[in-house]
C-alpha cells in the first residue's frame, strides 16, 4: 500500500445557503494539478426552523453537481453521519455547509522522508487568513515607513 500524504479536513459554512458552483472548479484545478486528492465530501443544511438535513449530491444545484462530478472524490467513510449532523447542528438557521477531506499529495514525499527519519509530529495548526493578512499589511507598512 502506498503511503499517504497529510490529510486535512474543513467544514465551510455558507450562510443563507449561498453555496454556488465556482467552488468545484477551484477544487478541480488542485486535483488536476496533482496537488490534492479529495477523499470524502459531505453536505449538510439547517432549515429556517432549525431542522438539520444531510444532502446527497443529487440534491444540490445542477451546476454544483456537475463540478463535483469532475473531482474524482474517493469516498472512504472518513465522514460519518454523526460528523455531518454535528456540523449541521452548529450552523445558523437557513445555512448550509460543505465538509471536505483531502490528501495533500504535494506533501507525500517530504512527509514520508520525515517518517523515515523518525520524525514525530508534535503540533500542527493553520493560521487564520485574517492574522496572516494583518501581519503582511503591518510588514508592508513598516517597509514603506
């Protein structure tokens, strides 16, 4: 069995159920470039009355369905019904969310090298976009001062 690169997941909420088709082509670009491999995808929504409903691919807008069909998603059961329903419960009413699990194919080689060298992951986190942007803006201001 081939080693797998780092696997990440994200839950992205769409207030007002405004998930549209442009997300799928952006993901497809990464898949086609060999940068990521989508492993699992799920969708959930919360109605205005608070009812949480898991959504099948066939229930999504046709443009979203078409884009997702091209992604070669390898559903492997990493997301289960409890995961989906928990994500839905956390949503505001009249919102939806996409749950994505992907392998960072681009990092396979270095990850394997770290494992082979006896490396042990001690911490991993992602910096929020707003924090990085604020730091970049501050650095730019300092450079121009």
